[in-house]
């Protein structure tokens, strides 16, 4: 199921999929969509912003 979801989301086929890589992919997509950092943090469950 995760492989199918990754394919639909646009992950590269050869890339290893981990929880971290999925979160990182999502954050990049949200940033590219001009979603404010506070909203991105709420979506991903991040408690503190990086410097």
C-alpha cells in the first residue's frame, strides 16, 4: 500500500521510502505551494521551527 501511495505522490521509483523521507517530501511540497511555516508545522506535527 505504501509503495502505491508513494507512486501516486510522485516519489522516485528507486528511492528508499522511510517515515523521514515522506515527511521531508511533504514539507518540500508544502513550502513550494507557499504554505506558511506555522501551517506546515501543524500538518506535520513539528513543535519547533528550525533556525
